[in-house]
C-alpha cells in the first residue's frame, strides 16, 4: 500500500479558533432553494465593508426541509450536511466567506454565518432529539457501558470536586500493625533500649518540637552516646529505618526527655 508523504498537496489558511478583532458577529441570510437546487453565497463584499471578518461556524434552520442541506466551502472544498428536519451549528474550514448551498427539498432556509467557533450541535427540530451533541455520556465510554461509583483504579473515571462542594470527611488508614507512641528517657546519659515492637514496613523516630532539655541520641546498639549516636534535635532531624523490631535501637540523653516513634 502506497503511503503519501504530502508532496503536491496544498494547505490553506483557515480561521478556526481565532478571536475576531471586533466583537463576535453573526450575519443572517435567507437561502432560497424553492425554485433551484443550488445557490452560492459570497460574503466578500460584507467582509470588505468590515461587517464580518471571517466565518467559523454556520447555523442553519433546516427544519422545514424534507431533504438534506449540503454546504460546500470554497477553496478548502469542505462539505457539511444538515439532515432533513434539523437545526444546529456546524464548524467550517473557510479560507474565504464563499459557500454553495444545495438541496432538493425546495425549501427556504434561514442561515447564520458566525465569526466565532461554536461546538458542533445538531438536533431534530420536531422531536428535540440530539443528532450531534457536545454532552459527555459518563455511563458510556468508547461505546462500552460502564457504571458509576466506587471502582478499582483501573476501572475508574477521573473526577473533580465542585467549587461549592461542602466539607468532606477524610480519614487516614494506617496499616493494622501501625503504632505511634513516645518513650521517656529514664536516666541521664545512660543507654536505654526501646520497647519491643515488630516493624513490618519501617519506622520513623524524632524528638518532640518542644519540651526536651537536650539532644537525644540514637544508635543500633547499646554503645550509643553523645559522640557515637545519631542526634535528634527538637524535631529538626528524624531517624528512619526498617529493622525487624524497634528494640534493636537504643537511645541516650537527659532524664525526662522524650522521643516519638511511628512504626508500620
């Protein structure tokens, strides 16, 4: 199968997504196809008179027409179609404000040429049923039905909170073995073993923000001292490790000072 590399094609300037220098405008025109099947509408004079800059969207009321309304853009040759009995907005790729309207339904159709981009939206004028809609169906993704509510991550849709959302209760779930407690130093400048607490994931030990008289030191054996231990200075530093048990650690400091531990 041959793959085109783009050689020999033409690219044209279009205006989709641009904001007009003037305020947004809409130019209403009645396209009379009661005695003919095709009519050309060229808005170049209106653009020269600064009545309209460009066309990004066309609104058409094809509700009284029993046949499709087909619109072809000059230069780009884009073709858009409004089904029989429909109304709505369709974006166009228009280099020039020059369009050919065709239909076999012998109808007079009201059209609006709009200078700003509008989302594609079509509906049946008789029933109000959407033909093309900008709405997003959160219960049907890619043609596959889903259900909303709490799901596994792989089956969930991303959501956001509303700006006026009332307060939501939030709880922290800790592991079943998590233990948070503190230990008070029993004697000054004496190595003190921490209590036996099983560690399955890890631990963190630190000094409280206030209340201690001096630095507390920690080490993985009973030789801990002010010169050999790791210092915990009023919560400026925290000791993290993953031993099998908290009792493999020893602390050293001033009687009455405390350390806090979080074991998981």
